[in-house]
């Protein structure tokens, strides 16, 4: 295994494995928001912005992993 | 392929000017033009374009007041957060215009001929996002300092005052105060983490969007890239909202007078 192939493997595994956590997190946030809207349909306008905010935070962790992948692939 | 660092186009007296800087200047010029137009034609009964600008500012102010809860402070924090929001929004969306990323100069690098694009969205450059993140957190600290005074500000991080105050409550309270002292020291590290996360979130989203669009344009053409461009529009708006909202929340929490310790 030379350095080039390990680099490719590393960058692929980094983003693939760390994509699972945020995906589950975003799904949970969405499901709770759906539940809230189901109980109280008038609150859907109020729920939208906090839900998007929460999703952006959860997604940010995946973005950190993406940055590491890009560093491994393009800089190292 | 697109490179992580912004490419230098030319240098002025040894200072490299990158393509994302050129786009940042374009964004600044847009804002200057809009600002000068609004100021010259401001009146109590706005019509047309001024009405639109008025609507945007009122919507943002209502949103800010909803987050902060306190009208007075919301107006104090509003200029910085709204400017950050609008500037990041325009910077993100500039990356979708035709010509950004594709108009460039062919250069020799090593042995191969690559295209150095002349324009690139400013927020896809890590320098820019780190700069505004440092600025936003710095302003949050400045607002905290100005609002609650130097002693209260320092005792949030280095909580010696809490230790002295707890002596009269008995030994249990002293131990709690010591633990809170260590927590306060950890808060300092968390401040740096906030700067890092603000900048990396914005950079990662917009840069990944650029790479995605470059790959899609390379693979397909005509109407097929359309959903991806919509995705980038949405992501640009969401990331600008997140950045501005977070800055607002940090400013609010910094200027809250001594938060209630868990009693």
C-alpha cells in the first residue's frame, strides 16, 4: 500500500463514516419538528426557523469532516 | 479541479490579491451603491426599491427582537448582525452567477496547464470566513464588556469572585465554587472553538457547493444542473442566517448580566 492509495482511502473513509452521525441527528430534529407540527399545525411558521438552525448545527459536524477530507486529498 | 486555497491573480507591492478578494470588492461596491441610493432618496413614504429595502430591514429587525427579547439591545446589536447576514448572503450567491469560476486565465503549473478562475465567491476562501468570525466574536466580547463592565466580564471566565463569595456559605459551597472556577477556564477554550466552528461551517458549506457545481457542470449540461443551483441558493441563505443568528445569540449571552448559577 503506497502513500497515494492510503491517502485516497483515508479521505473517502473520513467523510463516509462521519456522515452517519449528522444524518441521524438531522433526521431526529426533523422528526421532532414534524411531530410538533402535527400536534399544533399553527406553530409551523414558528417552528421553521429554529428547526433550520438546529439542522445547520448538526450538519456543521459533517462539514468539519468534509474539510478534513479536502485537506487530506488536496493539501497533504 | 478547484483548489482549496484561493488563487493569486496579481500582487500589489508584494501583497497577493486573490480572486476571492476581487469578488469581495465587487460585493462591497454593490453594497455601497445600494447604501448611497437609499440614503439619497430616503423619505417617510418610500416607494419602489426603497420600499423593498425597508421591508427587508423591518423583517430582519423583527427577527432580531424575537431572538433577543429586548428591543433596546436588539437595536444595538442589529447593525452588525444584519450587515453580516446581508454581506454573507450576497457573497454566497455571487458564486452562482455565470462567469464566476469559469472565466479565467490559463496558466502553467508544473507540467500541466490549469485554469485559474478570475472570480470566486469570497466566502469560499478560508481567510475571509475566519476574518468575519473573529470580527463577530470580537464584537460580541466588546459588547459584553461595554454592557456589564470589566469585573463581571472577567468573572465569567476567571471566577475568583465566586470563590470569595462562597466562603460564608460553608465548605460545600467552596467546592462548588472551585469547580465553577475550572469551568470558567474551560469557557475560554470554548470561545476559540466558537470562532473555529463559525468560520469552518461557512467555509465548508460554500466551498463544498463550489466543488459540487464544478463537478456537475463537468458531467452534465443544459437543464440538469438546475436542482443543484437551487440547492446552492438555499444553502447560501441558510448559512447566512445561521451565522447572523449565532452572532446575535453570542452577543446577547455576553451582555447578559451575571448568569444565574445553577442553584
